[in-house]
C-alpha cells in the first residue's frame, strides 16, 4: 500500500536501510521524518509483558511522559500491560525498553532535543541528552508501532534524530474567539506529538483581553466579556506545556490591536474615548498613546506582573498593523513628533518599542515582535517574527538579528498542506551565508481566530500543522509532497487519540446541519468543497462578527478536500490511459456525485440552513454528468459533441462561483477531462 | 414520522391541545416533558431580526444563559442575529422574546424552578419566579425549535412547567478514573439541558483522593498520582454549575473506601499500614479507625476546609460498604466496642457517623450518605441516599427522614434506558402516605468510574441520563417507552452541541480499533452488541485495573443497541404479518449482516485488537443466514426444515455467549423468527 513511496523518501536521506526486515514489510509513517534512520532486519514483538525503565536522572516530566506513552500503547493494542505509574521506584529486572538521559532539559531556546532510539529483537533503548529529547523519542517510538497477522511489533532500527530548527511554534489566537483551557491543552498534546516546542499564545487584541491581571484588573474585568484565563489557569497551561517540553510565549499586542485595553483604561488611548468592545474584524484605529508617560508607567507595572507569570525568556509584544489614524488625529502626539524630530508613525512606533524594550529588559525578558518592530539600533537578542515574508526575514538576519517565519504558515487562510509544506524558512536559494542562516531560528504556524471557534479550531490547525512541524524539524531535503500527504493522513488519525476534535467534529457539524438526518449525502457534498481562501470570506455578502454562527457548511468543510485531490490524480491517470487500473474508481466516483443531489435536496427541505449550497449541489450533479460523458468519449477515443462542450462553458463558470463561502474543488478536474475529450 | 405517538403522550397529560396548528404540523421533542403544555394555532416565525430582552431583576447568570441560548439558536439555524452579549444595558424597542423573573434564585433544596412560556405569532414571553426557572424555560424553548420549508419557527403554545422532584442529580465518580475539568463542565451543560439540578461529585475513594487539601496536603500529594482538582478548579466548576442552576455536592466516602486517605495518612487507618494506592476494583479492607481521636481531629479540620470550599448545604459522607475486616482485626477497636456496649460493626459505624454529624453541624452542613448511615436517633434534616432500593427508602421516609433514590439508576451497569425510565422514586403502588411521600426528594443517576475513562464516560452517561432526568422532572404518568426512545434520540443529538462526546467518540474509537481503515463493517457489528451487564465484565477472564486499556470493542460499544431494539420490532411485525410494509427492511438488515463478516475479517487481519470478536462476527453471519431462511419460510407460510431448526440450537447457544465482554443482542430476535417458522 504505497510502501515504496514511503521508503523512497527515506532512502533519499539515508545511506543504509532495508525495506524488508525479516518476514516483515514495514511502511514507515513517521512525521516529522527523523534526521537519520537505519532500518535493520528483524522486529521487536510487543506482548503483554512489556515494561519500561527509566535510568536516573529523571524528573516527573519524564515519568509522566513514559506513563502516558505506555497508556497510548495499551490504548492502541488493547494489551493489559503490567505497569501502572512509572516512578523513580519502578525497579525492574528485565525492562524491554530502557530510557537513559544525561540531564533534565531546560525550556529555553537552543535546548538539546536530540535522541537516539535503537530497536533490536529483544531490547529497545532510548538515549537522549535531555529528558525533552527522550519525550521526542517516545513520539517517534509510538509512530513506529506496526502490525502483522501475528500481532503488534516495532521494526528493528537505529534512529539518530535532532531538529533542524530550534524554534518550532504554533500560535493560537485566543482573543478573537476565546479558546477554553481544554482547547489549549489538547492542542499542546498535538504539538508534542509532532515535536513542536513553542506555544505562542495570542492573548490580547481588539476583541478581547484574555488574562486575569492583578495590577490592572479592569483589563480582564471590562475587556473580556467574562472570557479570560485566570492566573491559575495560565500556570496550569504553562505546567502542562512544560510537561511536554513546550515553551509558552505570551503575546500582548501593542500599541495597536488594543481596543480591549482601552475599553478598560481609556486613558491609555490616543483618542479621548470612551471605547467599546470590538465585535468585528479587520484593522482598527484604537491605539495606545506613545507620548503619554502614563502609558509607560502602566505597561511597566503590567509587564512586571506578566514577566513573573510567564517564565519564558521571551515576551511577544505584537507591534503589527498600526494604521496611525488616532496618532494623526491627536495634536499632542503630532506636537511631540515635531519636538523630537520624529518623521513618521514608523519612527514613533520605534520610539515606543525602545521604551518597551527597556521595560522588558528590566524584567529580564527578551523582546519578540512582528516585522514592524524591526528598527536599527535594537539589541541583537530580540527576535523578529516575520508575517510579511522572506524579504524582511533575510534583511534582519543580514543585520545580525534572529528571526522566525510565519509568512506562508498562516493556517487560518485555508491554504493547502502542500503550500505550507514547501514554504521553507531557509529556501535552497537563500542569499544568506551559512553564518547568517543561523539567525533564522525556525517558524510558527499561526491560527488567527476571527473565523474559528472552540468547535472548529482543531480542524483548522490539524492535520496541516503536522506538515509544517515536519518542515521545521526534518532536513530540508525531505519534501516529497505525495508521501507527506500519505503520512499526514496517518498522523491525523493518531492525533485523534489525544482528544483533538479535528476529525470527529466534521460528522458532528454535519449532523447538526442535517438536523440529525442521514449525513451521507451532505458528506459527499462537503467532501468536495473547501472554504474560500485567504480573506475572501469577509467579502461575500456576510458580515462576520465575533458572535456570528460559525456552524454552517463553510465551517464544517475541511480546509483541504482530499477527495478532490485524489480525484484530480484519477483524472490525470484517466487522460493518460482510460484503461488504467483506477479508471473504474473514477467512473464510480462520478456516479456517486451524479446521484447525490437527489438525496441531498431532501435533506435541505428539512434543514433550511443548507439552502445556501443547494445550487452548488446541483452543479456537482451537472459536473458529474458532464464528466461521465467526457470519460465515455475518452474511453471510446471519440470527441465530445460540440454542443456539449459549448454548454460546459457556462456550467464551469457557474460551478466555479463560491456560494455560502465555499468553493467546489472538482471544477478544474472536470474541465481537464472535458478539455481532453474535446481534442 | 411518529408524530402521533409524540402527541398521544401529551394528550394523556393535557386537556386541550391542537396537533395541527395552522399550516404546520408539529412533532414535539421535549425532554423532559413539561408538567402542562397547550399547543395553539399558529407559529412564531424565526428570522434574523430576533432579539431578546430581560426585565429586572437579573444577574449575570441569567444574562449569560440568555446569550448562550441565542448562540445555540444561531448555531442551529445559521442565522446572523443582531445581539452580542445580553447585559443589563441591552435596551431594545421591540424584543421578540421577553424574559421576566421576580427574584434571583438560590442554589438550595426546594428552590422554585417553575416557569411559564407563552409563544404567539408575534411575541414570546418567558416568566419565572426565579432566574433558575427561566434557565429551565430556555432549554424548553430551544427544544421547541421547529422547521418547515419556509424556515425555522416555534409552535404557538402555553407551557406551565415545574419539576416533580426537587433533587434531580447525576453523580460522577472522579476517583476510580480521574475526570478532567472539561469532562465535568460538558456534563454540567448536559445536565442543564435536561433540567437536572444536583451534581454529586464522588471525589475520594480507594483509588484516588481528588481534591487539593490545604490542611492535610498529603491527601492530594500522595493519594492522587498527581490527578486531582486544585481548589481553584473546584471553585471554577462550582461557579460553572451555579451559572446553570446546579448545586454541587461533594462526596468524601468514609470510613471505608478510604485507601487513598490512608496512603497519605496511615495513622487514620484501622490497620497499621503502610498502605499503597489501590489499582483494582471491588470492596477493599482499608478503613478509618473510629476509636482513635486523631481520626476525628483530622476530619474536623478536613471538613472545616471543605465546608468552606463547597457552598452547598449538604455534604455527602458516603458511608457504604464497610466490610469491617480491619475493625475485626484491631484489638483496640474490639476493646472499645466491648467497653462501650457496641454490639457490631453497624453500630460502631453509627457511632462514627454521629461524631461526623457533629463535625458537619459545626460547619453548618447537613449530612447525606448512602443507606448505611441510616440509624435511629439522627436528626431529620439528613438525607438518606438509597443505593439498596425502595425498601430502605420507604423505611426511612416512614421514620420521617428525607431520601433520594439511586437504586435502579446505576448507569454504569449498562442497563437499558427503559429500565431506568420505568424505575420511579415513588411508584404508583407506594405504601407511603401523601405526607410521607414528600420525604422522597428525588434521585440521582450514578456514573461509577471503574470501567470508564474521559473518552467513554459521556457515552455511559448520555443519552440514558436524559430519560432518568425526565423521570425526576415530569409527572409520573409520563411513561410511554416508545415515545421516550423517540425523543431520547433527538435529545441525544441536541446534547452534542454542548460538546459532549457520547456520539462522536463512537466513530473515533472504531477508527482506532480498525487502525484507521474503513469502519463500516466494524460499525455494523458494534451496532448490534452491548457490553455485558451489571458486574459481569469483571468475571470474564480479564482482570481490570485502573490502568488497563478501556479502548476495546466493549468500550466503544454503546450501552444499548438501538439497532437490535429496532430489529426486534421488525421481527414482531414480520411474525404477525410477513407482508407488512417494513418487511423489506428486515430482509435488507439480515442481508447486511450476512455480508458483514467477510468485510470485517479483512479488517481484523490488520488490527489484532479485534481478534477477540472474530467468532462473534462469524456468528452474526450465521444468525443472519438462519434468520433469512426463517423469514423466507414464514413468507411462504412453510415450516423450517427440522435439520435447520435442530442445527440452530447450537448456534443460538454459542452466539449467546459473550466474547471480549460484549454480547450479541439480536440472538433473541432470530430465535423468535426461527421459533415462529418452526410452528
């Protein structure tokens, strides 16, 4: 089953490896792919006597992770294994897996996360410099679990693994839509499973200030609609992340994106106020006043508190998208700029940032911020977070600044896993020298929160973020897209055992949309649509607000139609050879689509929320009819009739139009079929 | 679609009602059924202008609930309605629904939860004595949402509703398997949706002490394996419950069921110790020492802290299943009994309870405990929680004690919704006088935690607990089982919007069991099996421990096979008339089963965890073959051949045998078919 693709990509990295080991054939589903793996003959057969031992030094993190690993192994196999909680007291005579670490890892940039995993017939060893490395090794180990008719096994192998980049992040925006503690926790589990190590928590924006603040309590009291994390919850999440070897970096976006702060403390604002909570999306005017000493006194106390709450060395100050309108309109600010020879809003923001930098330094924090914070004269231990792209990243690296990339990893924009996967923080043609390249620390996938809720956020993050995680961890040469998609599906499945809802909420949302009728016809339809891309969704007749329903077909639809992707491959094969072995599958698929509308229309009658996609469902039927005609023509080596081809023009045009903010993803493939059958 | 059944049951309670109101036909899916409902002609048509207004007095609970209600309405309909957060400042000219309450309700026994809901073409009013009553009304209102080809509407009606019993509880055991905060929260949402009002939290037992305790910190430090609720989390959950009009009653089970306490403080025990954490199930020996003054000093401080943490008037002290072994073995205890004329362990426990009662009284708490706490001479404001049954409940009521019933509501025992539904706290033939009946406060469904994890607990609680909730809320005369099942399915579907996993984890678990292959054949099989009942699961070759995998077919299987239930109806109809309109459905169902094993066996090959049900899957095929033969014979009005009937005896015997701790639920129906075709 596609074994060879899986093997090829590994061969491309490795020197020595066997595909067939003993009687077993092994399909590796590792994601991210390790830096180095050598498969050996033979297997380690798993049975119910399986036990694990951890050598000193270790702390509760490693014991917990080992226990969790055993539970997941038991969960998958149904095996009743003998160990309960692994602790320092777990003394064993003959453990089948031995874990050895040299020291307890620290949650800081550049910490060692390497590990070596050796599997032989009788013994497994996992050796790592730090316990964090051992955690990464556990995930690889679980991904190696294989099956044959005799049961479960691990293929004999030697893996030496370490990350390509030290900063491998996921940002979750908890401001636009609040994300409860359990959402964050299960996503931290997902991150750990694919070896991500930085959770960037976007905690304050126009639409909500989400942290309990003791020095300035009106921030959460008036700026959150009651939806905020208590400091105890923050600590709980930081501890949860730490147990998974993940750093937590909070973002307090200033001076713009600050409406929620100004609702609470209008005296911080550049305009007189009062301010009211922002419920809409887009770049807003409210901005902190950079010439008022109160602003700095306020932020000094604020960051003093937050620096103690969040233990990481870095503090993200946002700094993006200041439209400057309230600065322009404030005579005091304008006068200050004149008096101080500040030529424009960018230099005024640089002034603001320098003041903030001093405050952060006072509390032993290093600054990270979006592109806009980059100005000459800043200390070189700041990190530039590039949302604008390679150009700014390269520029700052050349000037000696560290940077991470998020441009190309905006997972809220509903682009393909392939698109993100092939986006490299340091592309092959980088103009940076080897030394300069070291300034590029990695990147972050960013889950902006305008259009997601706790119900849908998992499906927007996963599984695509696993492909991004591989980009950050694995060697640059790992970039076989088809194999990535094969492994991504397996990874997506395994992520589900961690409680992530990305798979199961699909059916749940379809059930709600059908009012609990048979979802099969809606699923057939939803399987071939995707939400409209980039920011298009805001410009198709619906005005989205924070309190709008995010429960429609566009929200249920997956970010990437694997059905359409697969179908496009079937079409290519069919055009190349209508007698290819998968030709029947293409015909069957078209036949299913041809019949679907008749069933779906009955569901729409009892569920008006589906009316908005009715005409698109009819288009799917029409496209299927046309596709079948084209396929028949190709099979008979005949040309499609001219009137059919002519009529298809209008159909293609209509079918390509989004409705309900979703797009029908098979239009290009049918067009290809028709085009092939026309020549 | 079964409208008439739905209507009948309401007619049985009401005097005046219309089935057809205007052009609309209305199927009511209310659960629990209100005390009084009168349907009227006409409808209130829902559109995107829908707004709500709350009259004073109100507090954040009512505003939050109203906001949540609007969000759920928007979620179901996809309507972009204009209101964001409902607050005291939400002033509206022409709100379409007006909510009026007289006072803010208190979370205490006997609080008023009644409400009146009136829906007319243009206006909806919800009037309640307390805001808690209004919350109950919101749930009814959402359940009334209906649909026709023109969109969404509410049927005109007048509902006057109030609960039959003031104590309507769900107990969740968080000791045997720890249940994280999000599990508790989503189950509180489920409780609110079906108007339950007491969350009984089983927090300490042999296998875990789950509360952070500041006076005796080793309790959670050594007695929980690290899995406990912090006091902040406890407060968070109490507040969450309060926002839903739900009381929270903690249970600290003493003097038995106390291993985890004794691990931390062995000096509390009746045996010398040391004790180690209990990982197995059943009645265990470790018991607190009732003759040691340290025990009472300890518990005095303990309850002082817990009484402050948990605001409810009642404190549950468990008190059950003390096997007395450690008391018998302790000479000091035996001497004490002699010295004080205490004849047996029951009277010794009565002595212990009286001491505890004094402590609770000191901290203004009333005592509730299981049957065993009932002894003459206790004050009459204690509540007896009956797990033993009607007899003890009646006895205590007759003696002037208040009681609640859990016998018959043990939802961990995998019995049918029907069984629980027909179990009445005050059956029609009760020997209690009207006055004595007032002592019966209601009941609680109990979700004991041995065999459930955070993955499966929702599916063990829901939807069956909704049927129990109806038993506690609706008039006793509401007991049409078929209509209950019809409404239970709709209720189950609606519970899903609250984040409950009872439906979606079914597919998730089947995916894991198939190693992400097509789940359809496994689902066809799993749809007709149920876990073995009562405590049988512990006696079929597997020794279950707290850390065993609870991820096998028996865990995925639903507590009640609706497919088997439906099939048994098809069989009855078929036997009565082989030409009945649903006969084809029966044949089709049998044909599906006939084909299923061939597919499932291929999945089993790649997923050894399924091997344990392979022979049962083969039995399903054999039963289907036999059923089809019997059906054909009946259709032709012929007798089954004697050799077929003879052979069926062995098949039935084998097929009825549990494997993998599941039972095949269609055996009796096939037997019935064969029997009918043999005569």
